[in-house]
């Protein structure tokens, strides 16, 4: 029997106190729903249905282009059972259905695989024993320990609320049984909603085997209903990422002060100081050192490179044995060859710096091709934008650009050129010569400063 997955993602999340649909709130840099879908795909289902409702257009737009998703609208949110009813007409009659939640992001593929396997003879549901069971439905067993029913927290008696085993809300069963049971649901409860938990009672009443699979890790079933719960899950995800990085050989100055909002791959002997943020895909070669308070997004860094404090790197490629920062910025399209120095308050954008080149402080290099062993002095800027179009600056090998120089693109600084400090260069320079482009210095003896009132 093949598998089809239903992800319930229609809730508003009133306690989030946000205009953003709950399932789009970010966890480790990705929407909550994205984490659930990634896990669902690991089970290789035939189809994935996402039941959406509140903020439907925004939710669909966030996953535009993902062709394996089929969207089901729950226009009016009348409970979990009602949500599944919306998807029922589109399910394959001979499939196994697995029901997940878009706001429970840490559920593991191994646990779900076990849940699906346990449903071969009937119905399976996922349980857990969290430290605080408040607001969860309780799993009521009979005297023989078999599952008898599920009672929601708001409908439970005091003795039932004392039960520690909770219903996590995940179910696996055949579509045929689901189709038979869903029409029998009633909304005679405190919430006046159609609870999916009713199918457990139907199964017990018909003698259909009900298997309870307990999640080994309570975090797997932790849902998000408030910003506080979201923050708690974020810390748990970051704790796991920190542990993974250290297991791979990275040294973290403080595992509780790192944020991974994507994927980070580390070589041997990588060192990461406190308060660093990694977004998108980041690859760190052997011996890379990341100083405190750095942000790296979609970056590849070669072996032995140091990124000093407060540097910001985005969509850049850095070679081996470079030194970046402190307070440096690499913008999209920056490419550094080996042994390049980009120092404090230097910004590089859409440019390549050749091996051994240096811009140690207070410079802007944009839309440029910089050769090998070039020295770019303090205060140098490449003027690459004329107000309507951008132009390239080419600095060939072994050039020396004096401090406070302005290179007005398009322009070529030929190999071995020296540019005198304070020059404005608007024409190509000859190789191996000193070029100076300054206004004539004039002193006016008769000038006197104005007196203050």
C-alpha cells in the first residue's frame, strides 16, 4: 500500500499575535511548514496534500514552484477533523494516509516510518510524555493497557488530566477507514469543533487494532502556538546544530551562542567564536577561524582563512589563507583568491581580488577585476555607477593604489601602475608608471575666516 501525506496547516495562530500565518513563522531560518515538508518527503510518499486556510495566498506563495505539493483550502476552520475532510475527496482510495501538522516542525522521519508501519493492521497514533501535558489531549487506556479513547484537555476530568501520556495528533490509517469514519464525527464538545481524535473511538468500537507509538524525544511532538514556544523550539534546534558541529570537529566558544539558519559544513579544526549567524549554505574549510559577531550567508571559505569580528559576508567565495575584517563586508559576487586581505571597513561587491592582493582599510571595491599582489590604499573607491548604468574597473597585477584615490569606471589601471595619493583617475594608465590626477594646490594669502556671531 502506497503512502499519501496530509499536512494540516490552516490555523491562524491567534496566540502568535501576528499577521503572518503561523506555519510561515521562521525556525532556524525556514518556515515551520518547510521543516515538516522536508520530513514528509523523506518518506517518499506518492502525494503530499497541504490543507491551508488562514493566509492561504501567502502560504502558497511561500512554497511556489514546489510541484510535489497539492493544496487543499479549508475556508472555514472547524477543527482538525474538518480539515482532513477537505482533503478526503482527493485521496486515493487504496492508499495509506499519514496526517501531520504544519506547526510541529521537529517530528523525525524515523518516528513517522514507525508510525506508518504500525498502521498496517488498523490505526496507529503517536504519543509522548512531555514535561508539561497542559493543553494536550490525553490517551485513555483500558484495564488491559489497550488504547480506549482520546479526551481533549478542555473536555477532560481532573483524573484524566493527571494522565501523562498525551496524544500528539499524528495518525496513520488506510484511506478506506478514514473515509468511513470522518462523516461520523460530531462537534458536541467545548470547542464546537470536529476533532480528528474521534476516529480512535470509532476504531475501538469496531474492534480495529489501535497501535500507540511513543515518540522517544518529546521535542518531536512540540507544537508552536506562541512566540515563547517558537523561541523554545529555536533554542532546541540551535542546541542540536551546535552539537552536530562539535561532533564534526568544530570548536565553539559557547555552544549556546550560535545561530544556524541553513546548513553549515565544517572541515577539521574550525573555530567559531560567540554570536555568529550562519544563513543559507555555508562551507568552512580546514582551520577556518570565525571571530565573534559575524554573519555569513551563502558563503564558501577556504582553508586557513580568518574572518575577524563583526564582519558580514554574503554570497561570496573566499580562498585559502585570507584575512577578512574586522568590520569588513563582502557583498554578493565577491570572490577572493588565496592570501587576500580585506581589512576593517572595506566593502567588496561583484569583484574578484587576485592572490596576495590587499585592501586593508576604508575602501570600496565594486564591479572590479583586481589582479595579483595589488595594494589598495585607505580611502580608495571605485566609482562604478554613473546614475543609470554600472561600469567595470580593471586593476592589473602588482599595482599600487595610493590612499584616497578615486577610480572612475570604466577604467583600466595597467600592470605595475602607481597611483599617487588623492588622485582621481578617469583614463587608462600606462603600465609601470606613476600617475597623479590632482587639482593644483593653491593658497590664498588674503583669505580670512568668518567671525562667529
